């Protein structure tokens, strides 16, 4: 009968060993799930922080672009006003020159290429005088 008891004991050891392994694997599985949940929460926290930073950066860039566009529009208006002022001044000069030469008024077609070149030359010479 010693052999029967040994086999019974071996069977009980196998069953208890199986139960311990199942319990150990269950604990390991639970621990892994907790760790993966922690990783997922950490990843979501990092994701939300990154999205907030991206949104803040985008808002800042949008404000900068809007500001730069406003500055550009203001500069363009200044340039357009200066061109209009210079054109009116040129028209007055051209009209005066035309009258002094015996004409009745300024030409309405904006002047010839020679007049335009002369105007550009006058502008360049005035620019040099200001320096």
C-alpha cells in the first residue's frame, strides 16, 4: 500500500501545484491590468497636456499673424497714401509745366514715358538730398 499512498500524495501535490500556479497567474494578470491601466491614464494625461500646449501655441500664432497682417495693411495704406500724394504732386507739377510752356492744362493720360522717367529721377535726387 505504500505505492498507493505515494500516488495519492503525488496527485494531491499536482492538484495543489496547479491551484498555486492558477492563483499566481491570476495575480500576475491582475497586476498587469493595473499597470496597463496606469500607462493608459498617464498617456491620456500626457496627451491632454500636449493638446493644451498645441492649442495655446496655435492661438498665439493666430494672434501674431493677425497682428502682422494688421501692421502690413497699415503699411500698405501708408504706401498707397504716399503714392497718391506723390501722384497728385506730380500732376500739379506737370500741369504747371504744361501751362508755362503755353498749354491750356495738364495731360489727362498720365504723361509720357519721358515724363515718368523725369519724375523718377526727381524722386531719386530728393532721396539723396535727405540722406
